[in-house]
């Protein structure tokens, strides 16, 4: 190992893990949070199929998931269906880790759930995004899973689609989302708790050719598949990497640039909360919580316990 690799392995990595542990309450709190996370996973495995609401038009949600997140997907979909009192169809995209157990758990949600496995997604990638023409997008697809929520969902497709993250829970009727799904006509996004694009605003604005909107969050992201210009996205990614390297927030930066060009449907921040506080999680007043960063602690300890199973029983009963 080089001196740099030794320093990374035996100093920077342990220090980073310790800082992260302290941000989430310290090692004993983290251990208890993990215990309750496992309880959430066990509970998700007992959920029945998604409820049907005859006489009401179904809605379709798009989610990426895998072995580490399937149980969050189950809770997210059940909470949406219960809050909306609407039949939910789910298009689920394999993050590359869906195994037989994941398949069994997800297909238990009923015939309205369709899984797009990694083999299918790779074939679509080769057909519509050949590596010779799109080397940067292909490299990012391999090494930056978040961009798959953009590529795998929209590539080679048409029409509007609402992509949501799995670590969302819904507590009240999501009228804003239901209205958009009934008649989508503009890009939809959530509001972030802090602006996280990973790139300088001047560079993003130069590429987009328009002022970049503030606080775009892609936990909720509605786009029209056939409006995406993949050659432009390739150029954007190549330029961003060449001038300011790459970051974890690339997907969010790309959507912010797309959102810069026209008026958007913006989920009201007070109802669709990114990074809910402990007080909000303990007594949910919002329509939806997005449990990012330190809110994961309250998600695994409290949030999921408010979700009602079909038939009226609480998930914590």
C-alpha cells in the first residue's frame, strides 16, 4: 500500500466513521437505532399486498431499490396508498442487488408491482446509450447508482413519470402529488433542507443557460421521459467532471439544471418535509417526511411506527 492508501485506511476512514457515529448520537445510540431498523425490516416482511380502491383511477410511482432498501420501499408504498386512499401501481428498478428474497418480498405487494431487473436495464442501456457515444453517462451508471433513477426510469421511454425515494413516509392525503399525477405538465421536485448540488452555481448556470432554482431536492422528481436530451446530459456530465470533478449530488444538479428552464411544480416544503425534526417525527403534522441524513435516526426509531397496516392495525402493534 502507498503512504496515501495507508493514511486513508488507518486514519481518515476511522476518523470519518467516528464523526459520522457522533452525528447520529454516538455508538450506543447507533446500535439501538440499528436494532430498531431491523425491527422495521421484520415488520415489512409481514405486510400484505397493496390495497385496491375500486372506482378510483390508480396512480403509478417509480422507485429504485435493492437488498438494502426493499423494506423501506414496502413502507413507502403502503403509506402512500393508505394516505391517498388510491390504488398504487409501482414500477421498481433493480439497483443491481435485488435477489430472490427481495423479489419475494416485493412481489408480495401484488400484481400492480413490476420489477425491472438489472439484465433488462443493461440491455436498454446498450440499445439507447451506447458506451462509444455516451462514455461519461455509462461510467456514471456503473459507479454512481443515484443517476440510475434518471437513466433507468426514463431511457427509451415516453411520457411523464414520478420517481420517489424509498425513504419517504406519507401521513396525510398527498393532494399535490395526486393532482400532478392526474395532469402532469411541468417538472416536479421537492424542496431541500439545504442546497446540495455539489457544483458551483456559475458553472451550473452556464450549462443550463438560465438561473438555477434554489433548494431542488429529487426525493420527489417528476420528468417527461421523451423531453430528456441524452446528448446534452452527456455534455453536462463531461463538463462538470472536467471542471469541478464529480460529487454525490450529480443527479440533483442535473435536475436543477433541467428545472432552471421552465416553471416547475414545487412540493410545498411545509407539507413535504425534507429532514424532519425529532418533534415533527414524534407528532407528524406534514403530509410526507423524507428521512435524509440525521433524520434516519428518527425514521428507524419512530417514523415507521405510525404507518397503519390494511385492516387498521398499527405497524407497532
